[in-house]
C-alpha cells in the first residue's frame, strides 16, 4: 500500500499493476484514495465506469471511458480492470 500511496501522491498519471489478487489491490487503491480525499471509481468492459456502486452504461467502450476520465474534474483515482487488451488499439494507447 505504501508504494501505491507514494505513486498517487507523486501524481503519476498512470500506474500499471499486474496481479492475481484483483480485489485485494482494488481495496488497497480505494483505501489510499479515501485517505487522500479522492473519489474512487472503477472501470470494466462489463460495467463501464462505476461510481458509488452505480454503473455508467455509456462508458463500457474503452475510448468512451477514457473520454469520461479526461473530462472528470473532481479529485479521483480510477482503477481500470482488464484494460490491457485494449492497449493494442493505437487510439486507446495514445489516449492513456
């Protein structure tokens, strides 16, 4: 958790984590976001952006989700689950 906290405080725009413990890492990131007074939102291609347990159906498409993030104006941390297959798209890669 300390490393994630350090990277978020350092304002890294993107942190790439490979893990088999998705729920554990998600909980860790959420804890850090909460400690830093930031909202915590997740994304998956199944649910789209999820904010406060509410799914935004229009953000299931990865490019729509990235567009949503770029327009988000509140302090927040986004966790994108299983985004790596979409990184083969040069538009998605550039948008990150």
